[in-house]
C-alpha cells in the first residue's frame, strides 16, 4: 500500500526498524548532503563523523528491508569546497553493499555551441560550477540483473552500418544508455512550486531508476521523501511506495502532488 510517514526513518516505533525484513524491491533516495543547505527542520551541518555514522545506520536498515534481488539508487552531490563527501558516503556503504553501477547524473551540458539544462551558478574566481552529481546503484549481490533497454537510447545508423532487416520487427531499435545520464531540471522559478524545498531532484531521474530495475510492479522506499519525487515516479510506473520525512510542510506538499494521480 502507498504510504507517506511523517517522522524519522530511524524511529523504532514508526520508522524502518518497525518494518519486516525484505519488504522493498527498490530504494530511490537523495539524502541531505551535509553541505549546509537550509531545510525547514533538518540541520545540514553535522560533523563528518556524525553524518557518516547516521547514514550508515539508515542504509543498514535499508539493506535489512530490501529484498535479496533489490536495488538501491543513491543520489549524493558535492561542493567544490567539499569534493569528497559523495565518495565518503559510498565508502560507508561499501562495508555492506555491492556497488554495481556508478552513474553520473548530468544536470547541464554544453554541446555544439548550445547549452542544455541549467544549474546553480557559483561566484568564485577559484572554482568552476558543478554540473553533475553522483547516482550510485547498490545491490546486495553483483549478480542482480537490470533491464538496460528499459532506459535505452535509439541507435544512430550511418552509411554502411544499417539496421539488420531480419531483426527489425523482433528487437527494439535501442542500445544501452551507458552510465552518463543527462536529466535536466524542469525550469521552476517559484520556490512555492517546488514545495519550498532547497534540493529537489527530477521525477525523470527517479523514473529511470525504477525502469532500470526491470520490475513492472513493486514497492519502492525513500527514507528521505521530501516533496514526494520518488512517490510520484512510483505512481507513474504503477509501483507502491513508502516514504519518510521529518518535515510536515514537505510531506503536505508531497500529498498535494500525489493527489493529482488519484
């Protein structure tokens, strides 16, 4: 059953510790990055040790509640002043999980004199602006399969390299997308249109994660649901979802977004 829970995902009464083992088919999430981002309720300024220990506890519970064939997609950003944060988080999970795929989420790209997508510029004469983030694909076993063509891209045929007519009707005209995913943000000018959340990510990104699993109907977890992006992607793919967040305003906005699907 779809469920949004207002509370701490580590709460023993209502959080992940209260759930049965091997409940979820996937987890798609983007936790706070510990970069001093201004959320309503959460303090994004833990010490590095506190932050990593906290996420270690969260993802140990995710591991326990994920099915043996399940998938964890973990989006973690970074800053120029703290470029190691995403790798440090991945290092914590390395003790228990298998890093099966390391994906780069490209938010903005300049090709052939044209820029696609956008990003938050920084004022600095030392650093260039980050235009991508990490998207780690963790599993319990390196033998877990994925459906690469579910997020595949069309072949481009050149003269002398034409499609085989014998398989044209039986095989999709697709190839693996690879591990660089260009998924730009939707242009949102008003903070109210994104639930006043300072660090949203695109529904399209969560959608691609779910499709890559090859699972047509499952249940996805997001221990940091925020404004409901993972839940919206779940609805679009006919999945159930369970999400936690400590912020009542974000959860209310998530409910409003999800109401559009009912």
